[in-house]
C-alpha cells in the first residue's frame, strides 16, 4: 500500500518539500539530482528510486503495534516469573491446604446398592501448573520466526525488490552504499538517529 500511495503522490507532485529538496536537487552545484546520481551507479530508474524512498517514509506514518522483539522480551520476563511460581507451587501441592483450596465436590451420585460416587472438581494447583506449562510452550514457539513489523519489515521487503533490479549486479559493499544514499535521509528524519542499524545484515539475508 505504501508503494502505491508513494507512486500516486509522485504522479500528482505531492511529495513533501524536504523530499524534493533532498532527492530531486543536485548537490554541490551538480546538474544531476541526487536520485539521478544513484541511478547512474545502480542502473535503477530514478523514478522508481523515488517511489522506494517515499514509500519508506510513508511506512513510518502507519500506526504499528508493539514489535515482535519487544513482545518476545516481555514474554521472556513473564516466563521467568511464572517458572519460579510454578516451582514454588509444585513444591507445596501435596502439602496440607486451606479448605478453600481443597478440591470441592461438584456432583454426587447414589447407587442402588447404597454406595455413592462423588465427582470432584479439577485440582486447582494442577490446573495452574498445567496452564503455566502451556503458556510457556506456546510463548517459546509462537514468536520464534516472527520478524518485527513496521518500517524495518517494509524496508526489508523494498530491499529484496531493489537488489534484483541492480544492473549490473552490485557487490554487497556497493549495495550497502546505495542503500545509505537512498534511505538514510528518510530514516534519520523519522528515527532521529541512524545508530544500531546496518543494511549489510539485511542485504545478506536476501
């Protein structure tokens, strides 16, 4: 959707002013604009490069939920607390309990011979231990291969398409240089910093 919206904005010449100033204007008096210079190095039309860069900017404007890595960290903390609680509860489940925590009868059945069968509710301690075990198993497997959402996921998608269009094919080093020149302005404007990120790792996964 961001790619479509970016393309429509460019066709209608509704790009942000900072975008036009950075990407369409030449640097240091050069006649060619920034995108033309990148295009010369990688063989991708400047119009398509503009769509990629503007689409990345638009991806920052879309509300996103908590990232998978943040969720994973939270679940790891919760899992550690629950693990300790599980060990503590398991150590006392066979000991004497307050009456309120004992298994309660939920039905009685009298038989013709005078005997009676009493059906007890599930053991509360066992239910809690089982629930903790199920939670930890699902939490451990549910996010294993899930990637972070938001702009970085979108950037990964854009890079996988962009790399295939390089003509001739570029080395990782030159691919990385193109990515810096094409996307750093967008990322710095939206993130305020370019630390703790490297295109190379993402490029090598493509």
